[in-house]
C-alpha cells in the first residue's frame, strides 16, 4: 500500500498562502488514464487533477509548486513518477454583454506508477482568491502484466489485415472505366467517320481538279532556287503521274519516265507538241533529282505552264469524247 505521504511534499512550496479565508470541501478530484483499457499497468500515464467551476475572470488561482526535488523524492519513496508540471485548460467560457466572463478550468499533472500495487493518491488543494479548495483524493490499483516467462513465446509483428474486395467497392470503378471506354470509342468513331468522309469527297473529286489544285501550290519563283529545285520538280511530276494514272489507267507511279511515255505514245488525246514538251519536262526532272542538275530560270518558267496545259488539254479531250459518245 502506497500511502499518501506525498501531501507534505507537494504542498511544501506554494505560490500563495491562505492566511485568510476558508477551507472548502470542493468534491472529488479526477483520475483519467491516457491509455484506455480495462486494467492499469505499470508505467501507464494518468492525468490527475481538479476542475474549477464558474471562476470569474481575473480571480487569482494558485496551485502547489512541483520542483525537481519533489519529483525525485516522489519517485524514490513512493514509486510514482510525476511527469512535467501543472497543465491548465479552460474547458468552458460563458460571457454576456456588459458582464465579466466566467470560466470552467481543468488543472492536472501527469503521473506514472513505477511498480504494481494500490496507490492512495494525495489530496489536491487549490487556492482560489482567498479560499482554499480541498479535493477528495483518488485510489489507483496498478497490476503487473501477467506473463508466464517459462511458456511465453514472443510473436512477430502481425501483418496487415487484408479484407476481401467487395462488389460495392469495385462497382463505381467499373462504371467509370466503362464510361471512359465509351467516350474513347465514340471519339475514335467520329474521327474515323470524318476522315472517311473527307477521303470519299477527295476521291469523288475529278482527277483534273485535284491535279490543278496541287500544281497551284508550286507557283512562285521561290521554288527555282537550286536547293529547292529537287522538291519543285518532284512535286510537279508526281502530280502529273497521279493524274496520268487516273486519266489513262496506267501505273504511272511505279513506271520510269520512258515507260510512262511509251504507254502514252500514239494517244489521240495528246498532240505531238504536248507529248514532246511534257516528256522534256519529265526528263529534265530526272536530271535534277538524280544527276544534281541545276535547271535555268528559263526552263523553270516553263514547268508549271507545261504541266497545266497537259492536264487541261487531256481533260478537254475527254469531255469531247464523252459528248461524241452521247450523240452516237
């Protein structure tokens, strides 16, 4: 049994002394464990303190002073550690207009028993104004952990508990995933539809219109510079090859220049003069592309007119042929 010998120690030094005033029984003190469990074990921490009700603002309050000497003596003789000093906190404030505020105050110290046994804690006193409030002390029963050292086997740290995934947890993510898939699929479908429509419109466009539009991109003397002539001649001749393949039905894109014009030789739709000027254009383009030949400005100036005349002339010939077929 740890007796209440700490009374004299704790109250050996106080901030204020009650030379005048009354000693008032203020009810029980409180003892609150910081570790919430059924039994009290060695070195569990407790808040041991008092509650002051309805204290007017400005009222002087004095608590017993706890010095290092008192802490050492308490630990040595009473096997009870006093951790820190007094702590105070206002738990309630009540005030009205034109009145002085009043407080409910809690004051406590932290205790930790060092050995098992029954502790009769010291009563607590507090000086409030000129009166000394005396609080009923508390009892504390401290138990020793019941471990059979002969049969005790230490266990490893328990792994994290893994709970099974429920349908309610998965369902929202499934909905979100399906919604994202739907959005992506819809976007892909719309893009493909637009591309398909553009491709169909492009295919439906007459071959001579496509050719003339592409040739129009190469207008201007900026393409006549030596470093740009290869791109200039390649662009013009590739456009003519596409037109020839569409207009005359031959594989001009895979043929050499000689093979293309061998296939066009004797065509009634191409005059000899047009045939020769277009062939000269293709042969000059081959020199520029493969032999690093630099064409003159005079030759470059004839490129687009020759290409446009070839497309326009053969297109007009096809229209006249269709009219003759319709009249027959």
